[in-house]
C-alpha cells in the first residue's frame, strides 16, 4: 500500500499589490488594525505562557509576529535587532513546534518567552513608526518567503516550516 504524502499548503495571500499601493505611504497603519493585530499576538503569547493547552493558532500568531519582524529587520531594514533576540525567538518557537509534534504541550521555555515578548514589543514600536504601506509590504514579503520555504526554496538560515 502506498503511503500518502501530506501536502503543506502555502498561506493565503492576505494583501494584493493593489492593497499595498493604495495604503498610505505617510500615515501609520490605522489604529484599529494595529490594535487588532497586536491584541491577537499578545493573547497568543499569553496562551503559550499560561493556558493548559495552548492552541496552534496561539503559536501561529506569535510565529507570524516574529516572521514579520524578521522581514522588517533583515529584508526591508526598517528596524534593528541590537540584542539578537529575533533569532532566539525563531529558535524558541521552532523548538516549541517540534516538542508539540512529539506529543508534548505547545510551550515556550523561559528564555523563549523573554525573546518572543521582546520581539512583540519591538514589533509594536515599529508598527507605530512605519507607514501603512510599509507594514503591508512587510506582510506581503513575509507571506512570499513562507511560500518559498514551503516550496523548498528557503534560504540557508531559514527554519523549516512545520506542518502543525
């Protein structure tokens, strides 16, 4: 009997090129959009820290924030990571995902919590400082990078996307 291969699907495209072009290049992301995005990310981190059974969605929203920040720092160079916590956050989330695949709870260790919390705080500051258009560009570039990784076109330093 043949073994079925599970196909990983790429994330849906959230913003089209037209959305990016129509966004303000001088004003920040609308306050309600920022508040919604950041609230989801902070709630996800709180769940990973305290909930008895954090959900995959909690892990994903934290991973999204870290991936977006990586795009803003490494690709767009609109932010900095002077303490090097970005890579620590990536490593911590990947380790939590691997533990979860091994049947354990989806948890971050203490250094991972500190790193992800610091990256989320930095991301919130960056969202206040960049234009709406730049925020949407970062989102689009991040989604493209995730699709490339899923298609096997990752860069040497990329952490593999897990099928959670």
